[in-house]
């Protein structure tokens, strides 16, 4: 297995395997004609029947399937996102959470400082009263 295959995800590997397995399969013109005949046999008010009747004379190009399979198998895999992309995407929420944590920390400090000041003042008053 090449390094390129290691970078693919499970569905990418499955699609590549299916593309390779079906690269030489061509659509049978009889199948297409049968589908179009069945569509035109339905009610005339059916939009699909009108489309089938309008496109009945169209024939698929034999090279189209090959070109699609070649393009699908030759296309490069997308690059993996860098860590910096994740940091940039999560930067704004992280900044908000950090600001809220800092604000909570300051409030906690002020509350604790007030409690410490009260405790110190109580001990000072007790010392003054005992003198």
C-alpha cells in the first residue's frame, strides 16, 4: 500500500476501489432505452415522462464514463487541515471563555480579599480590646 493510500479515509478508499473495479463498465444502451420507454409509457401529465420523451433521441457518449472515472481516480486528495486552521476557527470562542474566566477570577479575588480583610479587622479589634 502506498503512502497516498494511507492518507485516505475509509470512504475514500472504498470509492477508489469501486472506481477501479467499475472503470471498464459501460452502460448498456438497451437499458437506457428500456428506462426511457417505461417513462414515456406513464401518464402524459407526468413531468418525468415529458422529460423522457424529449430526451429519447439523446445517446450517451462512450468516452464520458471513462473521462469521469479517470478524473475521479486522478484527482488529488484534499490537504489535511493544519493546526493553525483549528486555532483560528476556535479563536473567538476561546477568547470569550478566557475573558469570562478572567472576570470570574477577579470577582473571586475581590470576594476573598473582603473576607480576609474582615478576618484581619476582627483579629485587630480583638487585640485592641484585650489591651
